[in-house]
C-alpha cells in the first residue's frame, strides 16, 4: 500500500487522498460512492471497482475523516490506504478468497442433489414420499441462508441507507424464489400434469418449486465472486511485489564513519548509507565509494546486472550483487523512483475511458430500473391472463439476470492486469490516454542522444589555436560543462578532469537549449556549443577550425567549439555509440506498421550515420527543442498520429505535444512527467513492446465492454418475455462477469519481444 500523497501548489491547496473501500459488490456501488463524493464542494473522486479504491482530489482543506464518513453514510466502509502495509493487504485478499471459497463449497455440495430432487419430484409426482418437502428445505436452507449471506448482508446494509445495489437484486431473487417455493410446497397444491424436460428447462424449474433456482443462483454467483476475488488477488500481487521491493532497514554512515542500522523510513536525503553484496539499495542515490554489479530485475525485468562505480547513480529497490557500495542518498521515501513508479501504476488503474464513464452513468440507474422492470413484467403477465407461476418466473428471471458487474469490471480489471504485467517488464502506463492513442499511432519520432545512442559520449579529437594554451581551454570548457546535465557536456567535463585534474567552479551558468552553455570561469567569459551559437553571437569562426570541424562532421562526429572572452580558441570532436538494441527495435516498429523518424539537434553527418546504423532513412538534424515541437505538429497537420520517444529535458515539449509520449526511465523528470508511458529497461525493444501492450490492453477493454453491453441488452428482453429459466439466468449472469475477468486475466501472459519474469501460476 502507498501512503497518502499530498502536493501543494500556489493558491488553494491541491491534495490527493487514496482510500480503500470495503463492501462494494458491483459497478452500481462504485458509481454511487463516486456520485456521493463528487456532490461535495471542492472534491473530485475516481472509484476503481477492481482495486476497491477511490482516489479523491481536493482543492480545499477537506478532512479525510469527513470523506470516510460520507462513504460510510452511503453504506460502505473506508480507510486510508496508508493504514495497511503490503502484507496486511495480501492477507485481506487471501481471507476474502477463503471466505467466498467456504461458502461456495457448501453451496456447490448441496446444489446438485437439491436440483435433481426438485426436478424429479416435479416431473414424476409418484416419487414423492411423506414430508418430502422437508428434505428439500434441509438441502436448501444452508445455501440460501448461510452461503448466500454475503448477498443478504450487503442488500440489507444498502436498504438501511435507502439505496440498492446488485446484491439487492440477487438477495431479492433468492428470497422471492425461496418464499414462493415454501408457499407452493406447504400451502398450495403442487400436483401438476407432467411436463417435458425441455419445457421445464426453458421456462421454469421444478414446476412451482424454485428452491433449486435460489440455490443455483447462489452457487453460480458465489463461483463468479470467488474467481473474481482470486483474479484480483493475483493482479494485485504484481503491484504489491513491486512495492515490497524496497529495503526495510539501512546501515547509515555517520560523520565519523560509524555505522548505525535503522529503518529505511528514517533515512534522510544527504545521508550516506552502505549496501553490501546481496542487500537491497535503500534509496536513490549517488555512489561515493566502491564498485559493484547491480541487479535491476525487480525494477525493470532485465536479467543481466550492470556495473556501477563512484559517481554513478543507483536506484532504490535494486540489489548489490558482488561489491560494497557507499551511497549518498539523493531521494528517499515517497520521492524515490520506486515509489514514483508504484504511484504511477495506481493512478493508471484509476483511469477511465470515455466509454467506461458511460457505463458508470448507466450503472447508477440500472438497479432501480431493473426493479421497476421486474414489477412491470409480473404485472404485465398477470394482466395478460398468464398463470401466477408463469408471471412470477419471468419476473424472477429479470431480477436475476440483470447484472451490471461486467460493465463495471470491463476497464479496471484489464488496466489492473496490464499495468501489473507491464511493471514486471519495465513498462509503466500512466493512464488511459496511452491506450487510446496507441491504436491510431502511425509514426514514431525518435530522439538520438540518450535514446537511440548510449549517451556516453567521449572526446576523440582536440584542436587548439596557437594563441591559447591547451590546458587553459580544457579547464574552462570542462568547468563550464560540468554544470550541465547534457551527455556531451558530461563527456567533456570527464575528459577535462582526466587531463587537468580538479576543475574550477563556474559562476553565472546558463544552459542554452539546443545550442550549448555559457558561464564565467576564473574571471573569463566562456561559451561552449555548436557553430550556430557563435554565429548567433557574432563571433567569427577561424578558417582552420571551420575546416577541421567540417572534416570531423563528415566522419559522423559531433563538434563543439570553445570561446574564451568572446574569441574562439579551439574545437572538440566527440562520438557516441548506438545502443545494440536500436536496430532490432526499429525493425519491430516497422513490423507494427509504423514509420520511424530520427529527429535530433546533432549535425547532419553524425545524425545520418546513426540513422543508417539503425535502419532509419528519415533523419531531421540540427533541430532545436522548439523545432522538435514544430516537426511533430507538421506531421500531425499532415494527418499523422505521432509517438515521441525521448529522455532529456530538451524532449519535454516534444513529448507533451505528441499523441503518445514514451520516456526512457533513465531520463530526466521533465521527460518522465511529460510522458504517457515510461520504459525502464535499457533496451529499445521495449518501445514496440510498450505499444503492443497498450494496443492489446485496449482491444481487451473494448471486447469486455462490447460483451457486457450486448449481454445486458439481449438478456433482459428475453427474461421479461418469459423465455429464460431463472436458473439459466443466474448462471449466464455469473458467466458474464467471469468472462470479463478471464478475458482481462489473459494479459498476464503478455511477453513481447523481450524475455521477462513470468507471472506466478
């Protein structure tokens, strides 16, 4: 479970509270709670039936206890999700399964003999013996009273609050069938002419005796609830296992290098902690001492550990394999990447499609409408001269078959399963927008540095003009670039540090997106960047540097110029390596019918060299950040639906503009916040896998909704016309919800092109 998260902005307080709800049984319950909360001032609520949670957004100071009281006033119970941990949540889910399983076992054990005897006594009256009715009552009583108690309890609770739910229909159906049967057996003469088995099956079971119907409906619905609860438990396991990845305890280093063990929750940002072989890294941080391989499989599904050393970033929840690390904590608690990812999954599970919102509106009026339809059915048949038994059977079938559960489960079950499986594979879907957009995507725009390439550039050549000392240029360029996060800047800073040792501090640093950087070093005005930057600044580029730059660019290298005090003093050439998975990823995207473009701020020669290496012919080079946005808008204006894949600050505007935004998880917060999908694996084949998962999830949701709507539209008229046995109505209603759950559960076996841990069977 995650704790309540609260974010504050300027002006009114914006708070998000997550509550766990107990007592919901159908989509009508979820719709009722949602409507109850949304009727409050400054409150916006989203209820998820499948996860049994509600996320409440508050724009003013509304007490959490007041929200809980409102939910309780509607007939349900609620608590803060932070009041339970993952183990307690799993225990609750297990107990729910056992609770339903015990009742299902009793109902299933007694239903078959009860059904056989009811039909036999109705079709062959000679089989009846003195007090035969009591045998049927003895078989039926444990089913309709004890096994069906969850339905009666929920219906009674709803009635106390003046509302009705799906359990109201079920409970009324069971009570009505049982009451009529008792009347028929002990008061009314049940001797009737023999009827064919086909007539009994289609119209009504056991003549005027409906005990088998009451027991059958109870059994079928308990079976549906039981398997639904098992599916919810398995679906929640993926998210709970991710949330439980974090370390429970951490060894913190004091200022005197003394070691102290404490709970991870007490770790503060800026403290140093130790991670030994086999231990889980407690928080996001920076390695300050030691080297080790890091197992990231729990976070990303990647089976191969990666090496880290001093200066490298590590993520909480990963495991130190074979070395001892001293890590400086940079993000702790709810601010770690692990906590952020868990929150994203939960938010995605609370998203609703437009068609699901329509289903919710239908569910709000569905149960009262069914009650009215049942009364009209009974009255209509009686007024038409039909026998009371016939009229009662038709009305009973209407009560039993009308189940909006499938409508309410259609979207959240699929989203829960898909988001859980995606998290296992390192794919995090932030919301329903990603699913809806994935279907129409026909063009993928790829960023180069850090996305297609490793982003680990290195300096290969240096050219310094005679009037400047080589070491002076290196110190100034390295000092300026170490204040920047760009991959090229990092490479220059590392190279300068290796050449010159420690570097001076930079003052008045300013990043120039897409061009370079500017700042003061040792009292000198330093400018580092592309040739375009110096042209804009009216700084002349000497012919010798221009010729050397052209030579390097023709070889596919990236060229950076350095000016000190508004005079060019030298140039640097850098190269980057293409990720091994890039070519396979592009080929897979094309198999999905997608066109690929490489859009980058790098020079033409270097960009086309990378494009040729990965099989992308459409390359747009020398593009500034705002020009990336223009490229995407031009494509959209031409009727294209565009996906953007990026990782850096410069990609944020383009990601926000694209129809579908995918950010690699090693990227910046700006890129991640702007993205619809976050891809944690350092393997670009996860990009087509993410699109494929989104498309498959969307197909599953649409299939669920089509089935759920079609079922209810077709079933109710048949029941009202007396063409459905109430027993068959109960079975088909349970099977409708079971189909939606089963269809969604198939997403657990999604594997894509990457191997990953399979879900437990």
